[in-house]
């Protein structure tokens, strides 16, 4: 336990001093107090934004720390979402074991990632071709699910319904004394927030430990890491499964939140969005990814009120500007600027 706490700070994450953790505590306190001053609709929207951050953190781990550019986050999002729908609908008659359905759905997405990743990584598919294969997988899954409209496309009581999407799955519930607690509204917000904080802190421990140091070595020079005796492909597969499973967490939570999922969640625009979030935020830092993704999701929703097409165009332009002017990410760059400014101020005071 003490060893894990020591790894909360380290060279692979931005923000390691007392000032960062004080600010972190203030931000968490504000997030916990948020539902107390806003109506349930706004709280539900905030939970929706937090749900997507898991997929962004998974991509940051793969792309920013290990050098694996995957366009497959929304494929694993969709696999977990549909899996949650199928399992929860079929278990509804036996008491609605939705928490078990959630865990099983994430497990299905992780298993799918393990199989796909094994053939790609051990088949020496790398670089741009890795992105192409994962992108093609995402679009193929979206096209396949779009043609499942007939009554024959069902698993038990769960129908896929093609482009119309699957609905009717129950919300998440937790067993409790006196009856289950349904994760809706403020309860869902608190559950997702606490889960996200646990995942974020766990990933900080992971990347600042020995495992994370090996990942960065693989990102910088996989051949040299292999010559030093590390099984590069095993580490890459492990990261691919973890990152894809986090996308599955987003997919299962999204489906439970809205009680609905469609093939459009795996379509072309959706497949590109995690790349934009992580690139804008700073793919090489978990904190920047988490904050930047949340801010972009807020902005994207505000823009879609006027026009979804214009919102997508602006997101594309944002990616172009990021690549040209801030390839390391705007949020991460701003964080480094603040750190450098504080360091210079401390040096002048000394």
C-alpha cells in the first residue's frame, strides 16, 4: 500500500508537488458538492461527460505512454455497450443483476481486445498499420450492427434492432440493505465520479512504477527495450487490453445511463473523437487527458445545440491546429508553462 502511494508521484505524470495535490483536493471537493447546487438534469449531463473520460484515459495509456495509436476505442465501447444490453435484458427476469452485467460487458470488451491485439501485436502489425486495422475494425462493427434490424438478430430476449438501436436495458443498480439502489441522477454521478477518481489514481500508480517505465522505454525505442530483455509484445498487449477495457467501461456505463445504444456510437465521426480529445489535451499525461477531455465534451455539447455538423467541423479544425501548433497538447503545454513559471518564481525568491 505504501509503495503504491509513493508511485502516485513520478516522472511519468504532470503535477507531483503539494500545490498540485491541494488543487486536486479542491477540485474533487467542488465536484462532490456540484449536485447540491444544480438541478438533476445538469447533474445527469455531468455524469454523461464523466463517462466518456474512461475511454480517453485508456487511449492516453496506449498512445501517449506506449506509442500505440489505436482508432478502436469506440469499437470496444460498442462491444461493451451491446454486451451490457444483451446480458442485462436477459438477466432482468432473474432479479436484474445489472452490476454483474456491467462487469461481464467490460470483460467481453477486454477479451475481444486480447484476441484482436494478440493477432496484431504478435503478427508484428505496428505503426500506422495498427491504426488502420483498428479503424477498419471499428467501421466493420458499426456496419455489421447496422444491418441487424430483422427479428432473427436477437440473443434471448434482446434484439439488436439495426440502425434503430437497442433499448430497454435496465439501469445499473447496487445491492443494498432494504433493497437495491438504482444508479440514476445524482447517485449515478457520484458513482461514476468516485470510480473515475479510482481509475485515474490507479493509472498514476501504474505509469510511475516499473511497468510504466518499461512502457515509456518501448515508446521511445522498442528495439532497444527488447535488447535489454523486456518482452515488448507482452507489454504492448497488456496495455492494449487495459486501454480497450477502459473504453468498454465507458460503453457499458453509457448504455446503462441512457438505456439505449446504436451503431452510430461506432461510426466514422465517433471513432475520431477520442483521438481529438487526447491529442488536444496532451496524450502523454493522464491529468491533462482527463481535464482536457471533460472541457472538450462540455464545448462539444454547447456547439451541437446549434449544429452537430458544425461542431464536428470545429473539432476537426481543433485537431489540425493541435497538430500544427501544439503537438504535445494544449492542456499539457499549459500545465508545463505553469510549472516553469512557479519554478522561476521560486528561484527568484531564493
